[in-house]
C-alpha cells in the first residue's frame, strides 16, 4: 500500500498577502481559491512538479498560530538556479550553504548537502535542498 502526502496546511495571518507571496514570488500554482461559507476561505497552491500542495485559509483549515510552521522542505535539481529565481522574484533567501561546511564556494557538489532558507511574510520557515538523483 502506498501512502502519499498530498496537502500541508500553512498558517498565515493575511490570506491575500500569503497567496501573492507563494504564487507571485515563490512561483507556486494556484489550484483553488474558494469561499466555502460565511468567513471560510481556502487557497490551495502547488510547487511546480510537486505531488503535494499547501493550503492557506481562514475558517476552513485547522487553527494554528501564523508563522508557527518550521522545517518545510522543497527539493530541486539545481539549487543555484532556484536561488537566483527566488532572489529575482524578491524573496529574502539565504546564501547557498553546504550542510556541515558553511558557505558554498561556488564549486563544491551540492547534491544532498546544498540548502537555502527563506520564510513567508508570517515567518513560516522553508528550506530548499538540491537532490539531482536518487539512489
């Protein structure tokens, strides 16, 4: 039996600001933006190529303090390219780091050990890791 993770709820304080950040700056696709009753709205967004989406909302999702989600991780096959894209879109993103070694020298292999970090406007923390192939 396969078990797949399909949705992660991300707690935010301002739904429209968060939607704009994830869609326009980070580049997620907006799958749904639905109002499901008085005061209940949710937005589902999916990272390009991902089988798992994030949901932000009010009244239709579990209550969690905005900014309390830490350690969300995205995986890309080209970390320098992803880093440049985030910067070009105005995301405050860390420099590229090599796990256990510190700052990337521009030449070391980043597979499995290369990371950048960013946070959404509420402080929900994300990591982006490079994995070019899986064994």
